[in-house]
């Protein structure tokens, strides 16, 4: 057999083990062999010694177009490549263009394809007036999953979908074998809590957590899983900030239902009493960042296997949208693509947990969730050679310094990170060399799920 195109050596991390003296052999952009010891010959070789050679991340929750004229895929995928994220799954709540028909999803795929530097998949959603009417067309256009909200952020851009419509949509999605992801906050209770906060006169950082107490999440989470159980649909919670939510998911899963749950990286890193108090609007996210005791509860659930996926919920609001001293006036969401892998690996190793958890939570599990495991999610023969190399190189994070982010602010500014990406490969090609993003717009591809046969 002829030499391989590319050999990468180092501490190769899979979802089950670390090969301390490992190698990955790549041909035609695809992993052909992994092993330990002396590697085979290759036309190109990169020896990363004691650095971790890991599967490229699939970020399950990215908002590239939440602010018109701001980030778009040009910048979101640049940040992704610099952070070891080789596939982003983009949300359907684009500013001025709800992705709720097959035509809109196909158009977004074409437009993103001209800009993207890494691969991308797309969520679809529905307009409340349409219900499941356009779901089959979005499946045909390549939707990887569907996103809904139990809370109405905006009637057109980010609408609430009532339970009876959710049930109809879940039933249709189940026919196609895809997952339904849901923003999980109970609308009535949040609005009542917001009114109570307004009446109290509290406007500082505390206002956000008080306006969205934990019970609002727990109620919505239970509703979503019960709708999934009744409809036969794979039900996914797209972000959970409270330990109780992971317990509810575990209980449904133990009863045989396909229930999954996502921990955004900010819920594992930031806390209310220290970080929100300091950052104010720059730490406003829905659901809110919780007290440190809740953060540690999430880590216990992660170590117990109760977290399915870790994501960013990335959105790069312009800084002026995050600086209002009245907490509730700020836009919700933060950027995180460039530091997702570093933050998770930092937290894992600090707690004595193996880096295999990162391979599971950032790659293997999201690939299964979005039905992309035929191509993505693992350093295994036959999968795309999507790889990030994480080297021990402690430094403080400076979001503006790299030049790979559309904004120069971050809630993680100044945090010391022990590991950072020194190389990212997408389909066997280096797209980040540790300093610069090498991939041009248009190199990223639209990836679509391997679908179950519709009944």
C-alpha cells in the first residue's frame, strides 16, 4: 500500500481511551488507521509529542446571524477553526429571517457555504401559525434537527411554540428520525417573575436570575420530555443551568425514552455571585448563569454521565448591546467558539477527569445527536479527519488579541487556560496553525444527517 497523505502523532484521545504514543493515518481527507507505537509512512507528518490529538469539536449551538450586519459565518467559523471546532450547528433564529421553510433553509445553506471556513449543519424551526406544515421540506433541504422555544423572546424572530403545536411538530419530526431541541423556560412563570422584579426596583446583576428562577427551567424541561415520550420523538434540551434538569433527563432516559441534554460551557465555568456580579450585561444569558453551588452540581452530573453534550450557545453581540447598567435591558448571549475546547479541557483536568470526556461531549455525542456519525465525531476509520491538537501552554485569554473574533470582548477575558489549540485539521487539511486561521471562506461544507427511513 502506498504511503498515507498525512500522519499525525501525539497522545491520541478517543471517546474510550487515550493512546499515549498514538498516531492517526489519513488518506483523502478521511481517517484510515489509528494506532500506537511506530506510525506508518506518510507524505506529510506532524509530530505533536505529548500534546492531545483530539476529534474536532461539533458545537451544537451557534447563532451566527442573531445581529444583522454583525458576525455571520465569515467570523463565526473563523473563531471555530481557531478553537478546534470543525463543525458548527447553526440556530434558525436569524435576525429578520426565521428559518422555518425548506426554501429558507436551502438558501441559508447556500449563503453559509460561500462564507464558512469549517463545516456546518443547520437547525430548522417553525412559525407558530404553520405548525408542522414545512417540517418535511426542511428535512429534504438537509436540516440536522429542529429547534423550538417554550418562551417567547420575540413573536417573529424567536417565538414561543405552545405545547399543542409542539406535540404536532414532535410527532412529525419523529417520522423522520431527527431530534427536537427546545429552549426550556416556562413562559408564564418567567413573565410573572419579571413583573415581580420590576416592582421590586432591582435593576442590577441580580435582576436576571430573579426574573428566571430555577423552577421555570425545571417545569419546561419536564414538559419537553413528556411531549417527546408521548410522540416518540427524540427530545433534547438545548441548555440546562440547573442540576434538577439533568436528573429529570436521567429519569426519562432510564425509562427508555430518547432524552438528551446540553450543558453550555458558560454554565460550567461562570457563576452568579462572582462573574455575573462583575460582568453584569456581558454575562446575561438565557437561562441565567447560576450560583457556584449549582455550577458544581453540573460538574457532578457531567462526571456521572448525565450530560450529553457541551456547547457554546455562541453569539457575538456588538459590545454596545451588552453594556446597559440596567441588567434586563441587555441582549442575551455570549461568544465562546474560540475557547470552548480550552475551557472544557481546563475544567476536566482540574477536577481529575480524563480528556476522553471532551471527546465524548464535544464530538461523539453531538455527532449522534445530529445524525452525523457516518462522517463526523470520532478519530475512527472512515470518519472525516477532523482533528484538534491541544497543547499545554498556560496563558490568559485575550479575545481581542488573536484577531479571530468579530468582537473584542468575552466573559472569559483574563482567565488562565492551561491548554490551547496549536493545530486544527478539517478533512485532513490544516485550517489553523496555532496562530492563524488558514482556511478561506467557502472551504467549509454543508453537512447533512444520515436519516432513518420515514414511516
